[in-house]
């Protein structure tokens, strides 16, 4: 705490971090994702969404830390340091970018709600790909817990997760 704040009697307090929904759809517990790497939490804690539309928006204010060349996954670091990975579909890396369009680039600063990626949901289904979208906190050990705030269905920017400090 800086001397100025000490003199004023103000303390810098840490508050929980809110992660908003990057998708519209049905909420699925991570343990029910049809891919063991996600389901067991090996890549981080979080939740998944079965999307009803092929659009992903930023769940936080932050920076696009990684945008896979195949555009099927995007990582964002929030202004508070939360590392959020959004993985669109299961095994969709095999499509090599087909049916995906990025609307941001790696390194871009984004605000919550900004369009990140669009994808052809119907085409993924037609080709037999799982369409569940894990939303993971890849630096989970930094937090004392992750609370799932969303219940059955979410819309863009609904409260999704609370990261406890």
C-alpha cells in the first residue's frame, strides 16, 4: 500500500473476478464435456456451453493472448490477470480453420462483449464434430475457487463464472 493511501486510510482490496458468458446456449458442467482433457480439468477449471449460435464474444476486458491459426480456440488475459481459454467445439482443430472466422488478432485489446470469432455451427454438426465450447481458466491454481454462476441457459454477457481470490 502506498504512503499516500496509508495517510488517507485507504486499503487496496482484492475483489473476485467476474467472467461473462462468451456464448448463447445451454450450460454444461465441465465434467460432462465429451473430451477427457477438458472433463477432468487438466487444462483448467471452468464450464462449457452448448452454443445455440455461432458467435463468440469476449468474456472480459483484456488482451487477446493467443489466437490459434485454426481459429477454433482463443485465449484472453483479463485486465485482472485471469487467463481465459475458449475452445470452440471438440477436435475442431482438424478442420484447419474451415468454418471459422476471427474478428480480432493476437495482441488486440478487447472489451467484454466484443465479437471475437464466428463459426458455422450447422456445418460443424453436419461434419459430426462435437459443438460443446469449454470456457476454461488456465491459471486456475491462482484462485481459491471458481464459482459457476450460470444455471441452465446463458445469453451473451450473462454472469458465467466468479474467480475467488
